[in-house]
């Protein structure tokens, strides 16, 4: 038994959102203990050595949307956060070398028409405007639609006002496209297949959707929210994504929070409908009356709390969260920098994508519907060692690729298919970068099953639940759990399954901490 009379809040999981919550709570004067199952902080936003001398960001490898308020409030620059590359371009790769380059509202490529160039400027401006409306609701808890307090009513009014400010025509267009698929929207606006393929990839990455699926316009808008925060392109932090988490952890501890790694929580203890503490896997019990879970909602309620502790309808909604992991991560240790057909050496450090067209992406998704991996996957590629030589031995490089589609529920099982899928991915890369297979020193493939076992994320879903209109804003992760506080008194959620959602943004953690503090003030 641990004497925990001075512990005000236990945070389960040291993912970046859990660390942000801990930092804000410690800053407010509370005594906070963060318990992490693995031997390092960061969760999926971590950097690890996958082969001797070669390190890589384990899951997310680009920073798009870390909120500037969090960077400022937690003084992350003073805790080691800095960037080695900013405002990267996106290069949509062609196997024939006729690539197109996207940077902000501009696109370039020999096969891009002047009409597409003009249309993309307009499209980019409009999408950014729509994303700004979404972003206006991200920095605070989502409002209740029924029986909300004055703060909820003001939040709804603010959201409506921000939408109204766009003007009638833009409002009508957002309503028209908001719930339809990105495939149709792209065909309305563009002719170039590579451009449409790259935008399709942005709309579906990390999800169980294809370009023809509903909610994929929402996916694109969500991914571009970071542009409204000042990110003009993908960013690479020094030391990989793990350095973002390390900086937040350093800030949290400097403010008084304690962090214990290699301390897996087995159970959140409930007595008389209230949080009573946590029990670790080694039997240690830590007493407290408030717990924040950084785990996904389904894992939190099914494993850490247990459905018998919850009302039946609530348990059913938690069990029915849609979260089918579909995304894998490939890591390659390379003897030298690869050469991509037709790609200028100066562009190889940018964000490279393999998605030749929207039909290609849709066909790739078709396999996942039936528990099969894609025969022709899509990829988002980073070679971070172009910018950060600390990640590999001198002269050598690391390639990191987010890959879809690789379903968690693979019919043949990933233990049987891992080598086959890795070989398929290497063949795909070889078709764009001839000779790359000969440069491979070591490889690692993290399947959704690996992501589930390594990070504890149900079904290996990167965002702790699909980003869709029925799992968004006040409906995320599900009705009755949209404001971070669970029906168990003293239990809160701060993971990507809650509003506003995934990506290394940090706002879920900040919003959750503020909600806990407001609840405490209201009970005083």
C-alpha cells in the first residue's frame, strides 16, 4: 500500500495528452502522479531505436498541429523542443518521375494544368476557412446540446457565429460537402490524378475509410486545422516526435508533477460510484479521488474500470465505438540516401506520398473491408535523417513510412503475414526508388496488432476511434461522454478518443485538465 495522501490526481498513461494534463494540473498547484506502462514517456509519440544506431519516431513522424498556446504555457522551448525542419512541401510521387509538389496554396508539376493550379488556390483557401471554424471549437470542452449550462450555450453561440462569419455562400458549401465523400469533391474541382490522390490520402490517413466513404471531407478539414495554428507544412522536431513528449514531460516535472515509467495500471478502483485510486499490475495500490485516463475510451471502460461498474446503456455505447485499426508503420535503416526516379535531391527531405490517384486509394481500401492487406498500399514517407543526423550513424539514413491499408483483423493473422507485407512494401518502394532494397540494413514493420500490444490502443487505432460526424465534437467519443468527465465521479478522459481527437495537438489534455479544475472549483 502506498501512502498517497498528498496525491491529488493520478494520470494513467504518459502519452502526450496525459503529460499535457499533468503539466497544467501541476501548474495549478495540484499534486499529480503520472503512471506509464512502458519504460519511457510519449506513448505513440515516442522515438525509439529499432536497429543499432538507427532511431525513428515510432508512429506519428510529422508535427502538424501542436497548439501554440500549449507551447507557450508550458515553455516547451525552454525544455528542449525545437524543430530541424519546418514548412515542408508534399511531393506526390509518380513512378515515371513526373511528380507534383504542394506547398501551401501552390502546386507545381509538368502535368498540372493552369486550371488545376488556379482551382487549388481557391480550394486551399476555402478548406482553410472551413478548418478555422472547426478549430474555433477545439480549445474548450464541447457543449452539451441538451441541459447545457451557460458556458455550453455560449460555446454553441460562438460556433454558430464563427460559421456565420464565413458568409452565406461558404456556409452553404460547407453544409453541402461536410458529410459527403472527398472523392466526389475532388472530381468536381480537379483533373490531375496525382493531386487528387495526395488529397485523398490526407482525408483517409489513420482511418478505416476510402475516398468514397462518407466523412472523408471532415478528415481532410481536420488534418488541415494545424494551418490555422501557424503550421504552413509538416514539421520535424529534433530527436523525432519523442522529443515533443520529452519536452512536455520535462515541463510537467519542473512544475511539480511526478512521472513513473514501467508502472502499468491494472485497475481504476471504484467505491460507491466514486474513484478511490488505482491498482498497479504488481499489486501496488495508490489512493486518490481523481483519475485521468490517457488510454482509449474502450480500453478505459472495459479493462481499467470494467463494464459491471457502469450503467448498461453507457457500457453498450462505449463497446460500440468504431475503431478499426488500419494503419501500419514501416521503418528502414539504410546504408545511404535512396534516389527516387525524377526527384530532385533537394526534395527528398520533404513529405513524400505514394497515392497515384483517388481510384488507386479506393482500391487499396477495398481489401481492408474483407480483412486483407492492400496489394497496392498508400504511403506517407519521411526520411528524417536528411534534417537530423543524430537518428542514424554518419552517412546512413532512416526511412519512416505510414502505410495503409493493413487491417488489425487480418484474416491470415499478422504473425503469418508480416514478412509477406514487408516484402510487398519494399517492392513498392523499389518501383519509385530503384535500388533502395539493396540499401536496406534492417527493417521493422509495426502492424496494428503490434501497435495495440506496444501502446495499449484498442485494435491499434491511431486516433482512439474513427473521426466521423457521429463521433465528433460533443458526440466524441459517444453521447454521454463528450465533456471528458465520466459518470463515475472523479474519472476523466484525456486521450485522442475525446474531443477534439487525434494528432499531436495536445488540446485534449489541456481541455481535460481545465474541466477537472472547473469541477473541483464547483464542488468547493
